C-alpha cells in the first residue's frame, strides 16, 4: 500500500512530501486498518512534512476532524467459537478507544455507532453491511454513505475484502 502526500517546498512549488506506506496500522491479524491521513479541523500547512496519520489509531476523528483509511476484513475461519469472536472484537474496539461505540452487538459482535458521516467504498471482496433491522450485500465499487447508524461489516468470501473509508466528524440531530 502506497501513500503519496503532496505539499509545497520553500519556494511555494508543489512537491511530493511523503511517498511510502501508511504510517500506522492496527489489527492486521483480522485484516487491518491502515491510516492514510487525518485532519483536526484547524487547517493545515502545505509546507510541513509532518505525517498527520502518524498518531495513535482511534476509530473516530477528533471534533471537526476527518480520517482517511483503508481497512481490510479477513474471512472468519470455520469453527471459531462465538465467544472467541466476541472477545477478539471487544479487544480490537478497546485498542482503538472505541469500546463505548459498541451500543448494541446483538446482531453482530462488530456492531458499532459513531457520530460521523462515513463514505465507504468496497474495492474488492464480498461484504455484507449489517444494520439493526436490515442488511445489504455489497459488490466491488459499491459506495455506502454511513450516517451515524449502528452497523458492522462482514466478509462473506474466502479472500480478504478491502474497503476505503473517509470519516467526517459530525453531530447527530
């Protein structure tokens, strides 16, 4: 996975500031979440070479911030007990500072709800989006606008599924 981040040099000319892999990732054993870029709502300095994704990974953006990330979902191997799935999922959400986002996991251990507008694109794989009362199977290049609802993603296939996400802090009304 390669990120190319642009900026300006000391003469004000556009240049490549960062060219390389994501600075941080988490949960690679289950597929992984890879930070591409973050904003915090305070603007940005295009002459800075600071890597705005090289911070601790948390699920949601900061107030007035955004997150841009890839996430991969591996298939769950046959025969894994539900209590092992639940424990692993709870641990993963805790590592991302997101245990409090797991408001109702009765349909799926990965169900969670955030105060964000998320733009999600399935790049490859066979994934189902699960909601409280409905679900929809996605095909590559399907786009989901996830508006602060309780949801989970499930890989139905035998290969890893790759999605891209832009999360935008918002306020539910």
